[in-house]
């Protein structure tokens, strides 16, 4: 594996030069960068522009890099340079090293971002959109204007962020693998039926599966666990809703209901967010949404993080109630 060092000969213990007694400089990052950029751009001119140096400087870096590697890396091709087979082989290793450096820089940016934020939360979209904005407002009022980082991610990404200390807290829905993390279960909540304003089913106190028969129906994607459970309930009771739209986003599904496209079964977060635009009713389905807060195992939470957890417990208790007034 190619190892790139950024140091001078004075940094090398026991440096004695090469076997011929000549001063032997250590390969440096700029040489490798010039080599890689030439292979990518195919031009010394473009490389000089990309590196913000002169063309002679690029030529010198390439020449020095060739000496350090002991390989013939380029051949003259008219007025330009043509990479040799050895150069192309070496480029593969160099490029892998640079990919690693890019990953390091990305991690550094994330760490810096986390350090500038007193509180960092990673959550799936339905929580980030419908729950966290009000929470952020409350935190700022209570604790002052210190930075808060909110990352909207997929469930695997949330777990990864927490495990890698990129986020202090994560909020996801079960089921999910939570090995090595502390977990706080939030009160389970039940779905609601969203109806266009004035819909005939708005007169009912509770909507049943049979009420969906031949109704225009807006559904979430079929691969989702809750969609599969709902479909099974319909199938068991020989209910056939008229599927008119399938939306990947709960917010989009709710908006379609508000426009009169159809009725939908969604989590109470987005449902109550749009309560002024739709009618909401409980549904008699045996379905629950179960969410958890995760953080690094045995880590002591800060005051702000504890406040977040307590707020979410209270909020989920509120959402678990069926009072729709």
C-alpha cells in the first residue's frame, strides 16, 4: 500500500541518504496530488490551474515523484505527456489513498460541526419535520441561543451517526438493530384516518376497515411495515379500497388528502400538523407506531439532552391520546 507522508528529511530518524550518498527527499503530498490530478485531467495545464501553481512547478513535482517511485510514469506524446502502464497501475493505489483522505476530511467536518453544536440530534424524517421544530424552539427559549444540529436521515444512518459520535441522540422507529446503544422507549402511538374536510366518514366517531371499501385511498409505499399490516387487515376483511395514489412521504400523502384526492391512514404527527386542513378520526386497526431514543451506551446525558428525552416522552404521551379537539 502506498503511504503518503508530509515531512522533511529532518523528520526521518536515522536518515542517511540513498546508497549513492545522494540527498534523498521524502515523497510529499504535493507530488502525489500532481500525479493524481494529471491522470484525472489528462493535462499539465489543467493540473497547474487546479493546484494553483505554474506548469513548470507541476512538471517538477511529476519529475520528483518519478524519482521517488523509481518508475517511468510518463512518456512524451507530442507536446503532452502520456501515462505509462506503470503510472496507471500506481494511480489505482493513489486514488484509493485519496478516497481515504476524503473520508477523513468528511469526518473532520462532521466532528467540527458537532463541536460547534451544543446539541446534536439525528432523526428520521417524520420526527424531524413534525416534532423537532417545536422542540428546538423550546430549547432555545429555555437554555439560550446555543447551536443545535438537526440531521434528517434514514434509520440505518441515524444509528450509524450515534454509534460514531456524530450525533448525541437518535430517534428512530422500531424494529431496528440497536446493539451497543442505550435505548429509551417512547409511549406507543396509534394511527389516525385523514379525511378531506366534510367527507361522509367525518360523521363517524371511529372509522373501521369496512368503511374503506371502494373509497379513494392514498397509501404509503407497499414495502413499509405499516402498509403491509394495513393491507393484511383489508385482505382479511375482504375490503378493497380504490388506490388512487401512493406517496413516499407522509406529508405528501396528507396534502393529497387535504386536496380531496382520497383518504389515508397516517401517523398522528403529520395528521395533527395538518389538522386545520383535514378531518381526523381514530381507526379501529390493531396497529401501533413504536419509536425509541438511542444514545451511546453508558453515556451521561447533558441537561439539554435530558430535556429532549423528557419532552419527547411527554409529546408521545400527548400523541397517544385520541382527543382530536
